C-alpha cells in the first residue's frame, strides 16, 4: 500500500464524526492491507510506532520540526511559526501547502524511516533528526 493512499484515508477519518463510519473505513483499510501493513497502520493510527511497552518516543523539539518544515517548503521559520500559532496545529500548516512528495512511497518504507528517526539518540541527536 502506498503512503499517499493511507494519508487519504486518515484525512477522511479525521473529518468523520460517526464511530460506526470510522470503524467501517478502518475495516476497509485493513482489508486492503497485507498483514504487515495492517500492523504498521494500527500502530500509526494509535499514534505510536511500536507497542506501548517498548516506550519509544521521537523526542523532537517543536522548534526543530518547524525549522525542518520551513527548509523543506522554502519559506521562513517566522512564517511557519506564525501559522502554527494561528492554527494551533502544525499538521494543518503542512497540509495547507502544495509540497513535493513521493506519491509512490510505500507504507512500509515510510514506517522504516520513522523507526530510524526514532532510534537516533545521544549527543547531537536533535541536530541529526532535523
């Protein structure tokens, strides 16, 4: 499954208010997934990379995320910061831009990259992550 397809389903889920409809959408998503993709999707849907007992966190400073977004989009850090303050949601800021993305990135590849990012630790880890 492509990451782009997953993000489209998550966008639909975010706009859905009924629990039964959400359940139906998730069931369809899982039906279209391999067992490994379903495992990944379940964790991502719950806002985690691994089972909670593994206690893995990204530990990314908001300032570094804003700098990375500004650099990627080619806009100023002040602009991104102002928009985040206005909307209260960094995800809304990112989604409001047309940005170059790899439509053909698989869910598994994206998950692997997130795991690599989460595993970076130690001295200068914040700089390495951004």
